[in-house]
């Protein structure tokens, strides 16, 4: 088995645990979940109950009141695990609008 095939096989069989986290504090601006390319097999976003407003998430069109709404204190939104070997979520391509002072907790892994 070539090294590339062995590496891909190991990657595919890697447990999808090892969660990591990011907390983003809002500034009334649209920002990506990550400023640089960061890939994951699964992503979950959670809005704390202490937030004053909903968070909006989506692609480049996200703005205040535009995108998928995640209400404050909601258990979160899961981007489910991707089973395809080479497909990953790129956190730098997922944008959020968060009101000033509010937070968004981002868990990701795989």
C-alpha cells in the first residue's frame, strides 16, 4: 500500500472525537468562524443564554437578520459529520453575524 493510500485510510478511520472549540465575541459585523482555512468533519455552534440577540449564520450573504437564525440560549446547530473521505467543512467559509458583546461557541472536530 502506498503512503498516500495508507495516510488516507488512517484519516478515514480516525475517531471523530477530539473536539476543539472557539468562542467568538460579536462586534456587529460579519466574520468567518475562522480567519484562516480550518477544516473539520463536523461543526456545532451554540449561543449562550446570556446573549442579547440571535446569531445569524450562513455564507457570504449573512447580515443582521439575514441567514439561518440561531436564537440566544439555543442548544445549537449541528453541521453533521461528513462521511466522504476527502470532504470537510472549511470554517473560514462559514460566516456569522453576532451583535456586539454577544458570543458564539463553536465546537468542531474530526
